[in-house]
C-alpha cells in the first residue's frame, strides 16, 4: 500500500474539510505539533521590527527546524502520518503568500515525508469560503 502525504497552506481562519488536519504554527497561538514548528517570538519580533532581512529570517527558521528535527522528530512524523495537513498562520494576511514561514515548514515536511518513503501531493495555498468572500469584497 503506497503512503501519500498531502500538504497545503492557508490563512489562519481556514476551516478543515473532511479528514484534513490543520496545523497552526503561529508563535504564541500554535499548539501541539504546531507549537513545535513555531518560529518563536524572538524571531518573529526581530522580523517585524526590521532588525533582520527575509534571508536572515529564512536561515534562522531553517536552523530552528533542523534543531527540532533532531530533538522532536516525533512532531514531523506525526504531521506526515496525519495524511493530509493544512499549515496555517497569520502571516498570509500581510504578505499575500510571500515571506511566510509556513511555506518553509511545508518544504521541510515534504522533505521528511520523502525521507520516510511517502509520495507527496502539494496542494499549494488553499482558500475556504471566508477567504474567498474577503478577496471578492476587496475588488
């Protein structure tokens, strides 16, 4: 039986459909597996204050994920074994899908899934009814 990992990203207000597992990795509001994947307040505050560039943020967040891989591999496995995850955070409202840690996390989970022999289906950024309504309201 082939193992498949389906992954997507969305804004924080995404509502899960069917068997999707929503993972909130936002600093301060993430919980469970999502808390393990959080960039942490120190990094978020440095970024918001402009004390670090996006490239520096990426480097530091990837260091965090590598450390978490060594100390909390169970979290990566739990996310991948969930089968279908949607990674959410608040960033997307301000960045329109750019410069957001959830995309870096998605890449890390895809790498972990492939390491464990999973086929990967990347569904990109997904919208729910509320997200679509907000985007239409802005036109």
